[in-house]
C-alpha cells in the first residue's frame, strides 16, 4: 500500500476501513476507543458528514492522550500500536510465552503485522487533511447549478439548437459546517526515547528500535516477536516485578526498600537466599516456610529476598485466608516463562498440595506457629528466640551501622530496662525501635 501521505481523502479513508477488518489475532484493537473514533472518522468522510468526521478526529486524539500507551516513539498513534502489540496480552503473546505453537495463529500474526505496519504511517495531520479535502470538495458541489433558463440563453448566443432539458430534482447535499478549525491535531510530542522505567527495558528497547527502523518489514519480525514473549513474558510482567495479590487481582506495588535484616539474622537469611537461588537456577521449587515469633522480621526477610534477586517476580499475598485463593493466581503464572516467588504472609495454608504449584513458582509462607497444616513446606527456616545478650548485640550492630556507637554496658542496661518494661519482648522489631530510641537520645 502507498504511504498515507500520498493518498487522497477517499483513498485514505477507504484504506483505513479496508485494513481494520483484516485484523484477526490483534482484532481487539478495533474495540479500543482510538480505533473506534478512527473508524467513525473515515466512515463519516465517505458519507459526507464532515462535522462528525472532524469531531471523531479530535476525539481520537483525546483518547490517545488519555490512554495507557507508553510514551516512547514520539508519535501518539505509533505508541498506541506498539503498546497493543508488545505490552498488552494477545493470543500470539500468550502462545509464545507458554511455548505452545499454533501455526494458524503464527501465520495470522504475520498478516496482522502487515496491517499494523501500514496503519503506523497515519498521523494527525494526514487524517485531518482528509477531513479538510472532503470539506472543500463538498463545498464546491454545494454551489448552485445552472438552471434551464441559463442553458437556453447560452445556446441562443452560441447559435445552437435549443433543446428542452427535463428538470431533475437536485440530489440532497449534506449540511456543511460554516467552517472547520484550521489547526490539525498534533500527535507528535518529541523524539524516540524511553521515558519511564520498565523492568524489561533492555529487551523492550531493542524491540522498539527494530519495529521503528524496519520500514515495511514488520511481517518478517514475527519470529523476533515470538522469541521476545517466550523469554520475557507478557502483559504487566514486562513493566513491573513487584505485585500484591489482593481480592483476586494482581496489583503493582513500588520497590519495597525496607530495612534489610540480613546482618541481624544472617544465618537464617542466607538459608532462605540459598534456597531461592537454587530455585532460580532450576534446581527445585520446594515450598519454603519461615517460622518465627511476631516481630522477628519474617515479612521483611521476604522483601529482602525480592531486593536480592531482581530477575525474579515477587508477589505478596498479605490477606490470603486459604490456599484455594492462590489457585487462580497459579493458573495465570503457569504459562509465563518467568520465575515467581509467591509469598503468603501468616496465611492459613491447610490443604496445600505441592503438585498444584507451578514449577516456575516458589511458594513461600510465614507463620508464628509450627502447625501440622504446613506439611507441604519441606524447606523450613526457623528464626531463633532472642536472648538478652544476642538482643544487645543486635542493638549494638544497628547503632554502629548508623554511626552512633555506644558503650556495650550502656546498651545492655537499656536492653534490660526494655525487657522489664515489655515483659520479655526481645524481637528484631524491638531491637530496631530501641536502637532508634538510643540514637535519638544520644543526638539530643
């Protein structure tokens, strides 16, 4: 197909309306607001309703501006197409991520890539030029026609025979607006660059570059597209790596950046980390249980693991009341090529069956009681009950890390007072709070 820049309004509108129905694998694009308005604009042009076409053109621009497409190419419509192709799940991306080839879908995706490649040349200026060209054409057609008296007079002056021409009812003409806005909607906003960080940016940047520099060769990139999804997954997992499983929905969360408790419970943390690394290497996915009293930093240890292994996707399930609530999540993760840690915090995991946990998921849980309901967790890490001396050592290390060292006898005395006041509560959280109290007191 010729470039939209070289087409007249009629050729351009007909081309758009011919391309959109060809989409099969990517047919969901037709249900999006920008494409519905594009279809309305082109259909209105052919029908002669210039006002409706102009309004649809600007509504399309508004939809592109409000949409979720990542700003990366410098053109709103190209951003929209690449967002639908790379960042929103579709039958092809799911198939590639699950590594299950369906040749019919694979071949259909080639055709869809050809359609999207042709559409990407459309800009706000070109689309609005179509509207203006149609407007001028209809204005010319709306000028009064010569009546029969005029034709008779012209024939007489020219010495020609006068033939009576039967009157014809004029064809109804569409009502035109008095004027059209001169300025076309601007879909251009800058140069090609990555404007916000995505977890898969290294691979995404390469894909963006290939699509933007490949000219008319998009259909030949179907194998590259397959390899991309097969390695990096689909949808939200391309953008985020930390999530909360809440009420059956996967919600992104910011980087945790909680205080690391690795120096405080080093041996236990290293045991958890070693098991997670084995899982990442594909050496096993035994569910892991972290046991410890309240306030011992079990949850913080989970987040420390997420920070330590950035290639792993981390899903925190703080309100999981039963194992059955995780089953829909497992079904969604099973067909992804990525590795996940699903962390259930103080959950009731009775009935956990290791066989239903996908091999790419490391199920972890925390509990304050060694319940028989946790038999599935063959890997267990027990956080120790702190004694006074080990508690004092922990407070000293915290103070040293903040550059606020105090004599050990002063720290131990404060720890004794804390133990008396709290009726024996010697936990990691208590050590952090006491260290902060002593540091503030020294600063004053």
